[in-house]
C-alpha cells in the first residue's frame, strides 16, 4: 500500500500508470490521505483506471546506430586518419555497395567502397575484399580528391564516381554522365541524413 499527503496530489496526475486506483479519506488529524488501496483512513475511491503497461521509450536513433555492426570502428578509424567526416564515408559506402563487402560491379569495382583494382593499388590496398582495408583505402582516395578539388564536396563525390580526369575534362564540373549526375545527389542525400542524426 502507498500513501501520499494532499500536497502529493499533483504527483498523482503524473501517475506512471502502475496504480490502477487511488483512494482518498481523512486521517485522525484531519489531513487528506491518498492511497493505492483502500484502508480505514482512505476508503473512498477517487480515481479508477485500468492498469496500463508502460513501455520503455525507444532510444533515439543515432548516426552510429544506422551503421551495420562491425563497420563503425573502421569508419571512425578512417575518419580520424584522413580527417574526413564519418558521415561522408558512410554515405559513399551506402550508395556504392549498401554495406555489402562482397559487392562487385560490372566494371570490376570491389568491396564496400567499390574500389577499382588500379585505384586500390594506387592508394596502397593489398586486399580490396578486406572491409577495413577497403574503407581505409577508399577514404584515403576521398581525402586525396578533397585536397585536389579544394574541399569541394560535390566535385569530390563526382570524381570518386567518374574519376578526377573526367571532372577536370568537364571544366571542374560534374561530368555529364547519367550515372554520375544521379550518384552525386544520392551520396549528398545520404550524407545530410547522417548529419541530422549526429
């Protein structure tokens, strides 16, 4: 049995729903008594309600919680090593392979960040199928592109898809390739969505 003084009535309004009824009455001294079960001092039913199960609130979604288990440490490592937003690395992986470490494109791009064998070799990867190596190497290439294009994220993303040569040939603009023109906004959308959860 639980009792409250009259001053605690405000607390009753915020009941956690674990109490089905509230009884009231007067004590010998004349104070108002509130109780979760009837007794001599509180024998008048004041509130009657069905018991309601209180479900715990779900933890708010965070950016890290959207990354498949096992890959988050590699993304963090690459982000710190190459001074890139982890959200950008995530966005590229999401669009390139949807976190499939065995993804292989028709053109021969491999793994999570879809590295072409020549690019993987150029940036020091011995095994593009290894998730950690793939993320680190892809991120190293992203960092190189960011530096090359003066931190212009759109051009960096376009070059990751089409190659830096294609961006330069287009006059330092997004090349007029249908795939690249779709790719850039997809990555930017995934990046901004991740940023909102950070």
